[in-house]
């Protein structure tokens, strides 16, 4: 794991398609990146991934691209956002590579470096709505959280999505898995917000770009 006490080097940018400085940067600054050299390209991770067909590149290929220094191709990939963090790859990797951690942290790097088009990426919209609900109520309120996510696409798409999912909503109401009325809040939402703000400030202070 990277040494969080050391200063973070800026993300290299020499304009080349292949830049080995990017590989070195990932080894040093991405969570789990120091284990990338253990990868023997066996493909167990990609072969085990339940969502691999939805990724631009499976983890094995992405790791090879990192080694080749393909910064733009790696950071503009959707692989990190489509990973569901099921950890199947981690459990099966014969070399102990923390695949999930690496993907999660690469996603953060891509967002911070402006590659992720956070406003357009579906998973980013979802994460934003989740974050909003967590800050507001200390938990996910299925109705408002989903509404917030749908509205991020614009009102027309939101109505279409809501109509398409109406049978599911009715089923949840019928089985008392969703309630009417005011959202449930945890105790101490203010304290939780303070924790989240602190975590964000720490994260920001560690940014290398
Ligand atoms: S399973 Fe592990 S060693 Fe094999 S390609 Fe994936 S990360 Fe590399
Ligand atoms: S943790 Fe992510 S990359 Fe690994 S198997 Fe699960 S979905 Fe695929």
C-alpha cells in the first residue's frame, strides 16, 4: 500500500500515448499499486468477473495497459466504475493482487484528474445521489435517492425511468419494503456529515494534481 505520510507526486503528463512514468506513478500512489508487479497476467481476475462483459477492459488487460504507461486509455476506461466490488477477483488471484482496491482508487484518480466526466457517467450520477441521501438522512431513502438519481438525467428521462420501474415500486410497497411518509433518519446526521467532511478534506490534501 502507498505510504500516505509521503507527499504525492503529480500525475505525469508528457502527452505520449505510452509513458512509463504513469506506471511508476500508479505503483507509488494508487492503493494496492505496489502489488501490481506481482501480476502474472493469468487472467483469473477477468475470467472470474461477473461484470467483465460490461467493462471496456477487464482487470488483467487494464493492468497490462498500466504497465505500458497508457494513462489516457486507462483513466478514461469504464472498468473502475463498473466494478461492483464483489472481491471475487481478489479471492481468486493466485498472486495476491488487491484488484478491487486498485480499481477503486484508480476510479478516484480518474475523477480527480477530470477523465471521468463525472456528470455524464451513469455510475457517478448514482454515487452522487447515494452521497446526497447519506448526508441528508444518514441512510439511503429508496424513494428520494432513486428520484434524485433519475432527475440527474433531466425531467423527461426521469419520468420515463420512474414509469418503467413503477411495478417494482408497487411491489416494494405491497411487501412493506418501502414506506410512505417522511424519510427515516439516523440519530446524529450532523455528526456523520462532520465525519464525511473531514474525510473529504483529508482526501483533498492528499491529491497530487
Ligand atoms: S488474477 Fe491476479 S495475477 Fe492473474 S491477471 Fe488478475 S491480477 Fe494478475
Ligand atoms: S471486484 Fe470488481 S473486478 Fe473484481 S470480480 Fe468483482 S466486479 Fe469484477
